[in-house]
C-alpha cells in the first residue's frame, strides 16, 4: 500500500516542465524612481487633503507596474479602482484620462459597455501622464469624492512637485 501511494504522489508531482509558465519578462529600465513617485503621490494626496477630500492616489511606471498607492483615511473603496483605471488609461492611451474621455463626454453610465472592448479603460479625468523629455515614464491618478476637476487639480499638484526631477 505504501508503494502504491508513493507511485500516485510521484505521478501527481511529475508535471512536464514545458507546462509550467516561464519567468515574467524583465522590466524595462527604471525611468520613474520610487522615491520620485512617492513624492508626487504625497503632494497629490496633500492637495486633496487640504480640500477635505479623502482620495486614492496611485502612481504607475510606463510598464504598468504600481510604484505607489496612497489611500486617505475614510476613502470609499470604489475610488481605489477608479484611480487604478485612470492610470491604466493614461499608460495605454498615452494621454490624460480627461483627453481620452473628451470624445466620450468624460462620463460613463452604470452598465455601459467596455470602452474599445477594454473594461479597464475609463473616461474620467484625474489621470495624468508623467513625462520625461516628452516620453511617457508613468501615470499619476487621483480619485476622490470632490469630482473629476478636483481629482485632476490634485494630480497636477503632484506632478508640479516632481517636474524638476524628471
């Protein structure tokens, strides 16, 4: 009985190597240091806190890797996902989420179909590109209860804080 059990265990764990996924591709060169991303996020969060707005702020690099996420006390959970989608939209479309949303009216009704077939794209303002020498190196996105204009103002404050170090 022990030998039979051992045989079953060997078969269970002897999966072919080719069935295993390979390692993820190596990320590109670091073009948005975490320290700079953190400083931008803190400045954006601070600008919204000064307006009594409990926001979610996220900064991603151009490869789509999350560098920083700050969520103020009292932030509604849905705002975290809106910030992520705003940043995703910036990285995917290489323009601010406001610019991307202009042809769509910068609004999305509940139950609306995915934009361009991509459920992560969003047409709300508050996501801005982080540029270095005109090249996209990341995205900074803010989502809070104060509305899209306030989100974008806070994101702009974050970018203003780091503009000399890009």
